[in-house]
């Protein structure tokens, strides 16, 4: 059967498939636009905006490195989904260079998102639960290893099976063909499942930690009754204003692994059933693929909602300037205290909060509490420093 452009269709779609593919392409297109806009703004903010502006992007923590890499992987994955528009037009699949390119992009994007989501979950768990602050070089090394693995997985397999139909038609789009089941598992499925399982385990542990049900100390796990333990890392009980704020910020950090888990589980179930020869209705495949293709859109929206300093907001800038002025006037260090220091007399020896190292752009300006400040001021320290 001819495709109309001189190529031959290797498979054609059954009736009713087109509407589902439209939704898949639409979700992938929205993800592409959202991620491109966010990456463009990050690049513009990092290069063009005035230093010190509330909108300026700074790569100040490992999470920032991981998140940019997550966006890049989301973009590659989304572009692979958008390429399905050609198969909609042809109402079938053609195995050519375009098909091969889609297969590569889908594999690169899927594995990149899986690894980076797991890296974010591990980093969040390490900082919040066990208070391990990895140096910035660790994030760079991890990201480099991710892309080295992806390059080897794609390059070696493609070179090994050159001349064979390694990337080709897979029912509704192009990917690793069913003639290579071991490569499907070893080079993509396993890592998606491993990342999803790891995200779930870490998400559950962090949930128990934030609820005060477990704690980690000296490589040991301690269990606590609900309401009897409040980690110093995230603040005090729910009645404490600062404890609620710190806990809310910590919960926001868990949204990223949660998004990956939610988007990958349906497609994992569908692919697992298909892999073992079970019949899967196209409606289930379309739903899982639409959700999976929306990963980039969801991550971009999540970042926009949980990182307010990325967006133009002059009120935040004015609040920061006001807070800085207040600190300078009451600081015994000749106005040299940083604006995010909660106890001026302990600066610069007081350790930063793990929340700061995870997501500094989430934190609002704080008010110094000292002998001349009221007790009900907003701060992460509710007690003034003791006199020495």
C-alpha cells in the first residue's frame, strides 16, 4: 500500500484510531511548547535580566541542574510524540529515516526523564531525610553519566543491528521493534520500571518522614508515634507558623517524583500487558500515552507554580529589599548579614536549612528576630540567640 509520497505503508491503522492519535499529538505538542517557553525564559533570565532581579535564574543548587536536564529530556520525549502527526496523515506507518528518528527520540527522552526523575527523588531524600548535601559536582557527574549511558544504549545497539529493522513500526508509532524484546527491556523498560519503583519507595519514606513517623540517624531508622516527633529539618508542629511553611515547601519538592510516577504507571501497565501478548484496547493505550506525553507540560506548570521567583513579580523584589534593609539596620556585622539569614548573631556560622539547599527560590524573605524584634515576627528561628 502506498503512502502517497512514494513510500510503502508497512501497517495501517484500524478505524477509530485517528482520534486517539490526535489527543496524543496534542498533548505532546503542548508539552513541547510549554518546555520550550520555560527553557527560553530560563536562558533569557540567566543572560539578559539585571543581576539581583527577582526573576534572575541562578543555578544555585543541584536541583536546578537536575530540573534543567529534566526539561531537556521532556522536550526530546515530546518531540518524539509530536512526530506521530505524520502517521496520522498517512493513516499508517512507514519504515524510513523519519521512523528511525522517532524511535531514537522516544528512547532518549523516555530514559532521560526516568533517570533524572529518580535523581531528583534521591537528592530530595538525601537532603531532607539524612541531611547529606552532595557537592554541585555530583549533579554534573550524574547528568553526564545519564547522557553517556543513553548515547551508548542507542549507539551500540543501532551499530550492532545495522541493516536490521531495529527501529521500526510498533503498531501506532516507531520505536524498537518486537524482534528485539531483550533490548526493549534492558535499554528502556527496565529503567522506566526501576525509576518508577524507586520514586514510589522514596516518596513513601519521605511522606512518613514529613509526618514525623520515621527519622534517620547514624544509618539507622527510628519509628515514632504520629504527633510525637517533628524533624528539626522541616520545622515544628502544625500549630507553628514557620513549621507549616517549611513543611509546605518540603511537600512541594515531592511533586516532581510524584508527577513522573503518575504519568509513567499507566503506560508501564499497558506496555507490560502488550509485551506478554495480552490484548490491550486502543482506548487504554491512548489514555496512557496522552498522560505520558503530558509529562513535560506538567513539569513546566509545576515549576511555574512552585518557583514564583522565576516569573516577573515586583512585589517579591520589593519585599526582599525591605527585608534586606531591616536586617542591615539591626545587624551587628555592619550590615553584611545575608537576607536569608534567620539569626543575625549566629551568622556566618549557622548552617543553612536543607530546605534552602533544595529550593532557595521558594523561600520568602524572613524577618530578623533579635532582642529588638517582636516575638510574632516571621522567621525560621522562634527563639533569639542565647547570650554568651
